[in-house]
C-alpha cells in the first residue's frame, strides 16, 4: 500500500503532523492493518463467503471505531 506514504496527516485543528517518526508509525500501522484485512478476506473467500459482504462488514466495523484517547481542541 504505497498510497499511505502520500497521506498528509492532520490534527483535529487542521495543522500538518510533520514529525517523521509519527508519520512512519502511521504508515506502518496502515500497512499492518491492510495485511490483516487481506488475510481475513482471503480466509473468508476460501471458506465460501462473499467478498463484497466481507468488505461491507469491514466498513461497518471501521465506522464503529472510537478512540478512548481524545485530543484537546
């Protein structure tokens, strides 16, 4: 997933997250998430599940995520 290197991360206030290490961690996290999701999709398809349904379920799951940490605004 090379697109993750092109993402400009921003704070809730819109300022650019310029820290190289923070951007590196964000990129590594997204690469790891992509691999876990790909493995799960492959498993689902191998077990006979519809991949479009699986993608929909993942989208719902991501939509339900909420951070326990909050940024001060």
